[in-house]
């Protein structure tokens, strides 16, 4: 047998061995992946017409502020949808400190165009209020297409861009104004840095006052052995009955990543951080207007 033929046989054997090893390695990877549960991504969802519309926990917090501001002002749900679609297009619902030319913040407002100082615009409460101040000056905005109403306020170089976010914005606006009980859920990762005890209660109280105008007796805390229980009086929100209850309950879930909430209880349901979804509450049904948040 020639040396060339022996080399060919050796090479063929080596290739076969590599293929066998490769197949074995691939099978091992598949076996590992099938038996390893990847952690679920941290995200929040609003359900609408059988579909789920996702935001990150940070985006959900800002959505809760925008819709909560519209609720405080007694504006129609259409205003909340327009506000969300605008902020999603302008900043991806993140309070960024940069943008085109001197644009800043959630709504990419420009100091040079009279929206306020950079410091004011970077305050999401101020910028959200400024947007709605402009929107209510647009005659008939309630009946306008979202993109037309948003453009009337923003005067963007891309006037048609807002329309692409209408369904997502409507899903979140509808849920955060109390429609569709249990429509907002959040799956949150473990976070050892989240506030606990008195610090968590203070964060919750601050956010409830900022976003919904709930303060004083509307936020009542009870300290327990292992947790702090906070009762939110949804009747203080300018919505009726069940709408007020679920507006506050959905807000509490949407802001759980910053308040550290372990559970949110409303009516006969409970959302838990552990499960990431709403389920039947084993306790007594809460009356309309009462939302309970359990803090670590």
C-alpha cells in the first residue's frame, strides 16, 4: 500500500472521529439546553384583545407616570394613548439626557423652543405636564388620529412616526385607566438592592403621590412582622368604581420594580412577584376602592 493511500485512510478516520465527537458534543449541548431553564427576562405586559404588549420595567414606570398624570388631570383615555405614543417614539419611554440638537427627556422637548430649562425638561413630571399642557390646547384632539394630535404638540420632523405605536399605547393606556382587570403583569428578576421596610414604604408613598396624586390618608401603612402592608385608597383617584380600583392596582404592578412590591391585591385577585401574574386571592374579596400592596 502506498504512503498516499495510508494517509488518505488516516485522514478519513480522523474526519469520522471529528464528526462523531461533533455529533456527541451537539447532543450534549441540546441535552444541557433542554434541562436548563433560562431565567425569564424582566418585562411587563399589557393585555388587549388577546395580545400582549411588552415594556421593560423602566418603561413601565414611565408609562405609569404618563397615564397617571392624565388621570389626575381628568383627561380622557385618548389623551393617555397620545401621550404614550409620543414618548415611545421620541425616547423609547426612557428619560434620556440627549437627543437631536438640544432635545431632552421623555418627550424630547427642546429648551431652545421654549419648553423649559434643561433641568426642568429632565424632570419627567415637568415634561409630562408640559406635554399635556400643549395637548389640551389642540382643539378636538380627542377625535384626531394619534399621529395628528401628537404632531400638533411636538411639531416633529417625522410627523407620521407616532402612528406605529398606537396599539401598544392604547393597550397600556386602557389598562392603566382601570379597564380589563388583571391586564398588566410584570415578571421581575431577583434584586437584592430593592428597598425594604420603611424605605420601601417611602418610595411607594412618593410614587403614589407623584403619579396618582394619592397622599395623606390615601396611603396607609401597617407594619407587620415580616413585611409592610400599604393600603391605597383608590376612591381618591378621579375615576369611577372598579375603574379606579384597577387603575391603582395596575399602577402598583407597573411600578413594582422601583417600589419593591411583593404582592398587589385588588378585588378577589393578587399579583405576586414570585409568580409574575394575577391569580385568585384566597382571602376575602376587597371592596372597590381598596388596593393593598405588600412590601418586603
